[in-house]
C-alpha cells in the first residue's frame, strides 16, 4: 500500500485521515469541493488535490488512478443522491483490487441483525426528520449508497461510527459486527480514532467485506469487554 485517495478530504474526518495516512508514509491524493481547498493549507506540498464534487465521475476517475486504496466519506448532503453518487463513482473507477473503505453511521445495517437501543432509535429519527425538514441531508441516500457497496464484489469495508467527540487519540477503536453487541454499548469514539480505524482498515484483510461498528477502546463498555475476556481466558 503506497498511494491512497481520500474522497471528501476537506472535512474534519477527512483531515484526520490525511494526517494518519501521512504518518504512515502513504502518498495522499484527495477530492474536495473547490471552495474547501483552503481548509487544507496546512498539508500544502504534502498532498495532491483534485477540486470537484465527490460524486463527479470525471473528477473521481482522475483522483483514484494508480491508488492502492480509497477512503471515502459518504456524506448525504442535500437531496441530489450525493452519497450514492459518490459511492458509484468510487466503485466504478477505483483500480481493480484496490481497498475501498467507506464511512457512515451506525444506522446502516448490512444483514438486519443490528439491535438498536431506544435512545439510538430516537436520536436517529430526530436527526432524520430535522435533515429532511431543512433539506440539509437525505439520510436515506446513505442507505442506498451502502446497499450498492454491499452488493459490490470489490474489496470494500464499511466502517460504522457511533457518536463522535473531539479530543486526543485513545488508540485504535474496538469493533464488532452488530450494533447491540455489549462491547459497543458506550456508543462513543473520538473523531481522530474513527479516522485512524479507516486508515487501519486499508491493510487489515480481516475487514474485507465487513461492516464493523466501532467504539472507543477506552470506553466503559470496551473496558468491561476486555475484563470479561481476561476472566474467560484465565478461568
């Protein structure tokens, strides 16, 4: 893994992924809207940019050329199929065999076996309604995007993040296949660690065609999980 592309590089998650990728020695290429290029001034001279919409196939096809991996922020902005258009552009134009890592929220389910708490369902419904009323985002488009990814035969990973907070890294998050698993109960992760997991997934073959839901490794539920595992190992 030498050269990677970050689709949606100018946002908070994208910038954290950029730093983690550079720290690992990757050559980084990115796509962001022309008006957001200035947000990346601190990386000037260390990354290559392709200004344009992330759902524009002509821009994405140029950016992903020669890339071993693609990190994509699936942002469902507006009501123009932005997230699904972005996913389609990446799936159609990424190099054969490239690792494709996509970010989304916990509301995405691959097999219908996720178990959501009352609080999670309430928060999701409120946010979905607010986004629809304000025409800010079409959450259902992110569902369409991930359904498209799940049906793909590419080497994809869909990373599902819980509530995000800022702060110093707490290390690589823990993950589980289904929302509702006890290790995920704390429902929190640092944004920088979400980005760290995305970059990590590029080289972790165990995550190919998985939809890991993640949680901070220092959260209460993660610590409880670690203690339970230690007890089971030592009898």
